[in-house]
């Protein structure tokens, strides 16, 4: 029984990396530039501002380097910064966990 559990846990690690990689690729092959989407509200955005945003989010690096940084940060628990909520993604998830657990508990009744 324990051997089965350990084997399943070890099988899940490459699967998580595969899912993260597929997610990364899908986001990067999607049409449109994420920086232009971010600054579309500011019609008067200068090229210097756009370049700073691109550098801040690491979009000026090659795709392989971006993937490596993404996987390394995810392994460390650094899920990034939410532009929508203007806060850390981990903090946003943490704030909503109690309500999520309550919903799960009530739905299993």
C-alpha cells in the first residue's frame, strides 16, 4: 500500500511540470501582446514605459529563459503579482480559501 502511494506521488511531480509547461506555452502562443493589453487603457503610454513593463515581467528574455524562471518561481511558491487585484497571487488565494473550503464542505452535505 505504501509503495503504491509513494509511486503515485512520484508520478505526479513530472505531470505537474508537464501541465505547467503546457499552460505556459498556451499563454505564449495566444494572439496578442500581454504588454499592449496591459497598457491599452493608457493611450499615451510611451515606448520607455512599455519597455519597463516588459522588463519588469521578464518578457524581454528568450522564451526558454522565461519558462525556466516560471517553473523555478512556481516551485518556490512565488505565483507572481495580480494586476487585477494589485496584490500577490498567493495572498489573493489565501484570502479566498476559507470561503472556498466552506463551499466545498456545504456542497458535500
